[in-house]
C-alpha cells in the first residue's frame, strides 16, 4: 500500500491509498463566524442541474464557482461559469496556500441550507484537477458528517467536519476513494463548504 502523503500538521483519517488530513480548528471561531455571515449574505447562489445516472436532476444544495474568467469548471455534465474572486475568498485561499504549500486557482462554494441538502458519493477525479489533486476544504456553520468509501474494498471512514475546520485531500485519495456528505435529519442550520483546487488549463 502507498504511504499517505503527509503535511505539516496532524490528523490523517485515511488508512491507505491517499491522504485526507483534518485540522478541526484551522480558523479561529470569530473569523469563522464572520466569514459564514459574509458568504451567506453576499454570495449570488446558483441552483445547478446535474446529470446523474443519465438523468438531469437539481443539485441538492446551492453553489457558486469562483476563479479567473478563463477557468470554467465542468462536473456531472454541468459547466460552471466562474464568478469573480471576492476579498474574503482570496484571504482564505492565501491561508490554505500557506498551510498546504500549494497554489489554488479556483474554489467551489457549496451551501447546505438544512440537513436535507447533501452531497452524494463521488470523487473529484475530473481530468482538469490533475492525476493526484490537492483539494483544501474549509467548513463553516453546522457540523456535518463526512464519509469516505474505498472503491475496491468498500472500507468506510467517517469524521465530523466542524465550524472552521480544514480538510486536505491529496495523493491517491480521489483515485481510490469516494466521499459524500449524507443527509442529517432534523438539522435546520446552514453549512458552507469551500473547496479550493488547482485546475490545469491544458486539460480543459
């Protein structure tokens, strides 16, 4: 089995075939609170239609894609036209770049309005992300469960993503693992997730 890729902070949650490192208190609570409020009130949220199992369905959450104007992002049959970078998103991008020693040129922002909003099993394995992408994921708001399932063995790993946490997936994680945010019954509070990534223009 390949050794997990390691970063400068602890919290590895994958046993093999890639890396997923969790830092629960990456952002101070005051900073996370302010960022959550700013994004909830100032983001031009979009409701996308995706192709799932050959059928077009509404994405069970709201989202936006932010990047340079020449960097659209296509997944599940939907091409996302980039919105401009905002000052708060650029600030968080810089923090993630320092922490991971990696550059990011786009961020997918997801809004889970209640526990009914969710994210199904998938991998961020689009060619444009590269063969071993580094994806830095910031969680804000309601705590939600994050699950991973190995594509071959079926082994499952799960953790809770808390307000202000950072999860960095890298190495072979997208090749060998699926991940999801399941529904959370009875939850009425929103969660925002920022997934910073580096798109390779020659793969578009």
